C-alpha cells in the first residue's frame, strides 16, 4: 500500500524543497528520493537559483560533483538497527522482495559443468584451457582429459605439452617429473652456440633496463 501524504508532510515538502537537499527531505519524511521528486513535480516545486549555485546543492563546483550528497563521516542512516516493519510499508517490502536475489539464485550468464574457458597465465602469457567440474570448481582441461583415461595424476609428476598448450588431447601430453620439466625449460637443452647467444641477449636486456 502506498504511503499517503499528510498535510504535515506536504507542508514540510513545500517549505524545504526549494532550498534543501532532496535526500535530506526524503530521510526526514521517511520516503524514497523518487517519491520526493514525484510529489515535488506534482506540486510544481523547484529548487531556487541561489540553492542551485550553492555548494550544498551538490552541483559541479571545483571538480567536486555530488560532494553535498556524500555521506559524512560518522553518518548514521535513519534505518540503522531497525527492522523492515519499522520503516517500510507492506507494499514497499513486497516491491523489494520482487527484486531480491533468492537463495541459490545464479545470474543468467553462469557457465555450466563441462563448459571450457581459455585463460592466459599472468607470468608466461601462455594460453591454457580450463573446464568447469562443479560450481566454483575448475580444472585445467589437459589434466582433466589425462585423468579421465589414466586416473589421478601421480604425485611428483606433471603434464607437459609436446606442442601447443591449446591442444589438450592425450597425444599432445607428456608425463614427466618436475626436475625433467625444469631441464626442458632450461637453456642447458640447447647447443653451446645457442646457449651463448641466449646469455648475450639476457645481458643486453639487463643493460638496456639499467640492471647489472
């Protein structure tokens, strides 16, 4: 049920609307800011030019738009510590409940189990695929595919790619130890002439970046 305007409410609105922030009037009358604007429009009430030019109006001034509408330090809202019945009408509660998320509600763009996404590693920038196992639980797709065929990944072992990290097929995966993986990623696996070139390039990059 819509909250009716009393003579006292209308008198307060008429006297204060022209030179008072609407948000303060709404709080004083225990109404929404939308209700204040709607009733003021019906009564053809407007803010005075003097108020609109003042800092308290919240209009653009010295790059501080909306300053007057910000909550001040230690501000206490009118409904602090109150229950709905203390400050909301039956209709107001019904309207609020219609737009309130229900328990277990999921947004329409929620991905389902089995959906695959592509993510880039923040350090290496390499691209990897991930599959959703359950709500809030994801696993790297190449690991998931390997475990579907071979069971749980052995302790101390990791899966390396023979080729592209976007190819998560079993044929493109190699089960190795972490030590073997370090060796694969080390310059020690290159011929001496290539290793020397890598060292020179690394030193050059450090010099360019101002590092010793």
